[in-house]
C-alpha cells in the first residue's frame, strides 16, 4: 500500500515548511550573488594587474587569489543545488528547479569561460592548469603528435636571442624569460590562448613593443589544447541543450496533452533527461579535447569546426558510449515472483469536489494511456487495475472541471491517490 504518492497540491491542510525547503529555494539566489562576485573579483584583479603591474605586486597576489576563492564557492553552491534538485523523492517543485538549474548552469559556464576572451588585459594564469598564450614545440623534428593548429611556425632556435648581451632572467616557474627586439617573432599575433595541464617547460618570450605588452610562451611538454576548442565545444553543447530542454520542459507539464508520437514525461523521466543534458554540457569540452588530439587538425579553421561539432554532437556521442557499455554488461536472469517488476499494480482512491463531497460518475483516466479508465461510484471511489510499475499522471474529469495528479505505482502494489477537484 503506497499512499505517499499523493500530489502536494491535494493536501487537506497547509504543509509545514522546513528549514531544508527554505534553504533549497534560496540556492538560486546564492548562485546569482556568487556569480556577480566572481565577475567583479575577476575584473578587479585584471584591471589592477594592468594598471599596477610593477608597483602593486603584493596586492596583485591577493587579488589573484580572490577570484579563485569565489569560483570555489560558486562551484560548491552549484553542487548543493544539484543535490537538492536531483536527489530524494521527485516532486513538481524539484522538477521546476531542475530546469532552472540547467539554464543557470549554462549561463554561468558561458560567463566563466568568456571572461578570458572578453578581457583585453587578461593575465596569464600559471598553475597545475594554466592559461597562457603561445605555441607548442615538438620534442623532435620528426614528432607528428603536436597538431599544427598549436605548433610553432618557426624552429625552436629562432626564439633564442643571439648573444648580443640580451638579459636572461630565470623565474621560480622554471621557465626562462628572453627579451628580444620587436619583430623577432613575426607571427606573434597568431598565437592563441592555450590551456596546459600538468605544467609546461619552455621559454617565456617578451618582445616589449612600444604600444604595449606582447608576451607568449614556447611550450614544451605537458598536455596542451587551444582555449577556443573548450569554448566552442561549450557553445555547441549549449545550442544542443537549449534545443532539448524547452521540449522536455513542455512534455513534463501537467497540462501537456500526450499524443501517439510524443508522450508525456513523468517526474522520474524528467529527472533522467535533464541530468543527461547537464552531463553532456559538462563532458563537451573533454570530448572536444579527445577529438582534437585524435584527429590532429592541421589548421585553425578545421580545429574550430571540430570543436563546435564535438560539443553539438556530445549528446549523440554519450548515447553511443552508453549503449556500447550497456551491451558489454552481462545479462542477468530475473526471478519469477509476484514482487518482480513484471507484476502489475493498481491505483485507487476517491474524487471529491472543493468542499470535500464525493463526486459520482467522475471519469478517471491515466494521461497518455487510453486503456485505463474508470467511473467513480456514489462514494466517489474509483479503481484502476492492471497498471504496470512506473510513474503516471492520473486525470479526473467531471463536466468542465479537470484535475491531474502524479502517482508512482510499484510492482504488485496498490497506490492510493485521492483527487480533489
């Protein structure tokens, strides 16, 4: 007997609001505040770095840490929001929150990744995961593992100054800073921003032009991918997500009328498809990185097209991977018993009007399943038997009044759902 499936809207009395419910409803506001703080902290750090590059080294270190701390707090807030939306018993409120999470997560990802692109003063970020501008030098002249889209266009020796008294300075990072005259690197404007993982070993070349700073890195070793590959993969995945999420949102509404071609989504099905769309957005960058190194594009235009298509088709790629993995899993033998998923259950309950008076001859059906229907008796009771296990929307109709209530039917169980018109 399962009478915990009664929809929240049909409770006889006001539901007691717990602290947890209040906390869950305020997570989106906390995420918005942290996102604004991240944008402000990042902008302040960059502007201070550009204006006080030499005389503000002590404060520059502090302002560089602040955006990272706010970013960690933003990540934790999204993690708490994700847990609140996609765990526990599914409710209509969690369904609405899941769609808000999907849209907010997409917008936040854009903001975080667009800051380095939109900032003309974006400094280099050095660490276990670095954001630098430069090119990659192969380990040997015969090394073809480095894609031409990120490889240096000159030989490595062209980046070293001739012995004319130029100063060399060795920094704590282990990279050598070389000061050369403007024009020594003819293709400096063509070098893209790179994401390096695991550190890098190479030269930091500063041409010191009269119009401003021009700095790039000659990278050797480490895992390197162009920043635009990650960004365009996110763009492609976001286009795919914004194409699918509104459709799922429409099909999950209680007012959606199912057809033979398009079925309504239950609460559990809505949770599954929304989580999958969020995962395809997160994995888009990793898929693009794998494709970038597997295909090794020879030009930037090919790399751009590859990155966008990898992100846009990330949903299809994940579905293919999941089908392959599921095909490799060993088949299990299901025991034959009354408690298995094959055992059918039933839905019963009463239909009353707004005053609580039983309604006779009210038509009760399961939305999207025309084979299940019943009429209430003089006491307002109804029974729908032979219902397979799953989530359903029970609809009661009398005259012009209609009410839909979501219910979960377990294997061999009887779900009680009382409907108030």
